[in-house]
C-alpha cells in the first residue's frame, strides 16, 4: 500500500499551466504505480491550462468548483463530480472563469515503454 496525504503531496510544474498548483498523488515521484498516475490541481480564479494535446488519454474529475474544458471544437462547463475524458491527441484547454478556486483530479496512463 502507498498512501499519499494531500497536505504532503509533491508539487510538480507542468508547462503552460497558469495560476494553479499541481500535486502528484500517486505514481512518478509520489510512489510506485504500474499503469497510471494521479494528480490534483487547484486552479485559482482566472487560472488556466493553455491549449495543447497529449499523445496519451487523460481523465478529469472536478472535485470542487467549476471549470470550462474546451477542445477548440467543443466546450463543456464541469461542476463538482462531473468528469471528462480527453482522447489521445485531442487538444484541451482548461479555464476557471469563476470567482472561486476549483480542484480537479487527473488520471493519466504512463507512456508506453519502447
């Protein structure tokens, strides 16, 4: 068993993420994991992730607050416990247009070992 306490989770700094705090809960430097890693981001009002795509799918669950996710072709406003899957290669932009911080859980597979 590998337990990570939220208050001691390791912060990480992905590019193009603004006015947010990203914490690793499982996988990578947070401990052993075979197939995926988990993170939580706390996004301040006005905070955002610039539009970009990943070769790996991503799964998001809004834990608190409200966030807008956009692919460029489609936009959705997600509230607490709403979820969204972004397909491999699908661009995504995340924005907190509200006046309150928002928390989002990210689950993402590890890249394939070549």
